[in-house]
């Protein structure tokens, strides 16, 4: 306690003294002892007045460690440390002990500063094997970010600047990326950060850009380990951020991993992560399909996830077969693997089809009017006779007559919608016009008898326009 309290104790020695006090379990029972309070005061003084950057960082880390043991001091210590973060701190890697870096990262998570996000990102990229420290830095980075995409963008920038002085820098960077993604996955499940814009593209840049800068990793194990973490990271992101599950760009980094492994088939060690991602993609296709949407780029991800195109096509066909509730065009797309090329009909072709339909509607209109006229003339006498001679048929006959009336009304309505009407009435004499009628039998006269009315199209003002089918007169 005397060594911890002395003003002239070197920082490393004071650190050892605090470790001894913690190991002996003298804290927090002796926290109110004058020697302990004096040691605390010297630590906080070193935070502001240390001669060397290393001692300044060590003092911050040790102050945090003291606050974790004497928990009632934690709030006061955090407040007293706040002025130390007005300006950017020296590199965290000056602290050679991973536990010291962990405590410094904990201090960073207690404050807010404009420079802190990039500082944390750089510290994560530079961290070698301090996994607890890395995880704490990542937690602090995500806690201060506006979105997951923003946090990953800062990480991508930091890793792209990384230039390790090792014999195989590609392997070194890949290992750090692997550890970073592993730690990130553990935090993603608890974080409520929204996905943000361009998350898939930024994840791709985070993985690919640093390795382009220093060279791809040479060791096969390093390639596989990184690919495993990348695939699992994509899986965890789409599982926790549903807004990006159907974004094809989210899976772009998967294709990079396949190229990274340098083979036409995926390594066996990636089987389980690939199965998880395959499930994610098929679920995304199903989600879009139920909304009547077909995303060719997303469907193409199955080709990347599967070793053989035949397997990818088989998965798509199975999806179509298992879900008959999908719209037929979506099921056809899944079964075929591409959209059918449908050429839109020209206006002229559509008009020809419609004209043919109008002829049928016109003839049906004539038949409907004749049927309704016959119904009206037969209804009363038929009902009277059936009531006398066969009362059992009365109800069925009335139903038949009513259905004729309904059918006639529906045909009339269809004709009105198409602007169709009949010109002339069967049996009437009418002035002959070659525009509306064809003549059968004798030579044409000025007035002739209508045998079949003409079908005409009426204008909006009710006047007669074009002739759809000529009638017959004799």
C-alpha cells in the first residue's frame, strides 16, 4: 500500500502494487485508507501530467482497473478521466499488455469524442492477439456509430491503411480480419444498430480491399478460416437485420471468398456456413416471391453458394414445387431459372382480337333480345297452362325464364361497355343501305325486309359509327 501511495513510485511499479492489492483482496475493503486514496490521486494526476505517452495511457488503464474493483468509485473516476479525451490519445499499441489495452478500451467506451471512432477502428486493425481488448473496442465502436454500415466503413478504412511488417502481410491482415469478424459476430446479436446504407458493399470492401493492398493470404488454412468467418458474418447480419436479407449486394463478399479459396469447388470446411447462407437466400427468394417479385441477381447467388449449377437449379425448382401458394409467374421463374421473354402485343394486334370479340358480342346481343322477347310472350300463357296440366314444372320453368332475363341483361351490359348496338329489327321494312346490309334473293329495292339486324358501334353522342357486322335484308 505504501508503494502504491508514494508520489515517486514509477508507473510500472505502481501498476504491480495495484495488482498485489487486488490479488490480496484488500480492495475494496481498504478503499478508504489514506494510502489507497493517495495512489488513486497519483494515477489520475498521471493521466494529465505524465511525461511519456505510454505512462499517460497506462494511468488511464489503471484508473479504470481500480474503478472496476472499487465499484463505488467507478462513476467519479470516469468523470475525472473525461478531460483526457479532449484531444486524441496516443496509439493504443504503446501498451504492450493486452489487459492494459482492454482497460483503455473500456475507458474509451465511457466517453464521446469526434476523433474516437477512427481511433477505435485503427486500434482494432492494429490489435494482434488481445481478443478481449478487440471485442471491447468493437463494442465501443458500434455503440458510437449511427449504423452498422458506418461502423464497418471506418473499419474498412483502417484495415486498408494497415501495412504489417511481416514476411507474409497478406496472412497477417487476413488473420486480423478473421478475429475481428469473429468478435463482431458476438456483438451483432446484442446490438440494435440499424443496417444503414450500402451495408453489403461496405462489408465486401472491408474484406477485399485490405488484401488487394497487401496481397492475398498464401496459407490455405488462413484462407479457409477467413472465409468461414465472412460467411457466418453475412449469415448473422441477414438473420438480425431483415431489411438486407433480400439485397443481392449483401452476398457479394461470398463470391470473393470463393475466389480467395482458389478452387472451382468450395473447401469441405465451409459446408455448414454455406448451408446456412443457402437457407438465407432461399428464404429471401420466398419472401420476395410471395410479394410477386423476381430478383435474378439474388437467384444467381445460389450458383455461387453451390459447387455445381445443377444443384442451384435443383434448389430453385424444389422451392417452386414446395410452395404452390406463390404466383404462377414466380414459380415458373424459379423452375426455369429465368424470366420468360414476353413480347407485348402491338396495338394493331390487340384491336384485331377485340374486333373479333365484338362480332361475337353483337351476335349474342341479337340472340339475347330475341330470347327475351320470346320469354316475355310465353311467360304468362306458359305459367297458366302448367298450373293446370303439370304444376310440378311451374317452379323450374319460372327459374329458366328468370335466368334468360338475367343472361339477356348481362349481354346488353357487355354490348354497352363496347359501344355496340343493333341496327334494324327482324321483320321490319327499312330503307335499304349497302353500308348496313347485304341483299339476298331478289334485286335490291329502295325498301326491303330485315332478316338479320346489323351490328353497329355507337359514338359517345349516341350516333351510329362503324359497322361491325352487316345485316341481311331481302
